[in-house]
């Protein structure tokens, strides 16, 4: 036995007690931010095989934070028109998924989910009666919104495209869905034409973007020339097929006016207070 063992007592000595375990105090920041899986109206069918959402029926997002609301109220981002997209990009868990690459219906699903987990499902906004013009405030339950699925009988290719035979020219047209980047491009083209006092061409601009090929010909000059010369009946038919083929959130709502007793079906508007309730 060493001197120290004799003086202090052996560690094997009867009656010795173990030191109490050290319990680390948890930080108030040690919580897991909730996430949720949002169902995609497209069910991933229209994304190419290289896209991270190919054949994926849902996408994981985290709940909005106070920092995210700072993005939504940033004057510089609002002026540029990118505040909402920047917020959506922040809450998507998979960083390889880009908001600009999302199809419109899938992006709308994310907007609805983010609005619900950030501010609740009740959405109050003003509606103008399509009959008498009276403006009234309506309240909508965003959790009750469903999806309009892929309704056309035309099958989707492995590249996420579908084909339509036009009734007048009998031409086979291959189409794709428009993405967020496409919609931005159409908007910028429209604004540019307004600035130079040129006639509006947003419809033909859309056709030129979502038509991939004409009778398997993909040359863009040929596609754009065909769109300019396309018979109105073919254009109308193509528009109706595209709208049916485009999966989206069903925003339709039965509206009744207290002033004129008119009844109509309207689409719930994404007005300025959608992400800024009470402002």
C-alpha cells in the first residue's frame, strides 16, 4: 500500500460511494425543427429521370421560422419579386431541388403547406363579386384544398412529356409542363413588351415554351413559326388539353354574393396578404 492509499483510503475500501453522474443541462436551442412531407400534384411523373423528384410523390419541407418571415418582409427582395421563392428554397430539405425547376402545381402545393405551418390554415382575403362588383371579405380553410390530377388519357413519356394530336392540322405536338423559371421568363417578356408599347403575346409565348417538338422536329425556329401560324381552333384545343394535363392544387370555391344573390365558382386568389396576414 502506498502512503497516499493509507492516508486517503483505498478506492476499494468498504463504504466508499461513487460520485453522482454529471447531467448536462440541455440548451433551449436543442429542439428539432418540425418537418412535413407535402404531396406533389404531379406525383413526380413529369420530372426527367435525372431530376431528384423523378417519380417522387412528396417533398420534405421544414416549418417556417422567424428568419423566414424576415425574407418575406425584405423590401429589396419584394421589389425584385423573389421573396417568396427565396423563402421556399430555404425550407426545402433536399438542397439539390431548386424552386425554379418545380412545376407550377407542385410549387403551389409548397406555398399552401408553408402558409399553413407558418400562419395557420385560415386565409382571409377580399373577393370581388363577378356579377355586381361588390367587394367582400371571405375566409377560406386552406387545409380543405385538394388536388387536380393528371386527367388526360395521353401517357407521360420517360422525359416527362405528353403528345397531343391537333384537330385541324392533324399535327402531333409534344408538350411539357411549365416550370417556375418558365413563368418568370414569360412575365419578363410581357413586362418588356409593355415597356416598349408592343402588343401582348403571353399566350403564344407560353405555347413556344411548353411545345417540345412538332412531328418529332425539335428545331426551335420551326416550333415558333408553327405556333405563329397555328389555327385558332388548334390553339384553343391545345390550351384545353394542357390545362387538363397540368396537375395542380384545386383552388376553386363556391361563391355567393350577399348583395345580388349571384352564385359562381371562383378561384381562391393568392393576394398580397397570403403570407402577410393582418397587414
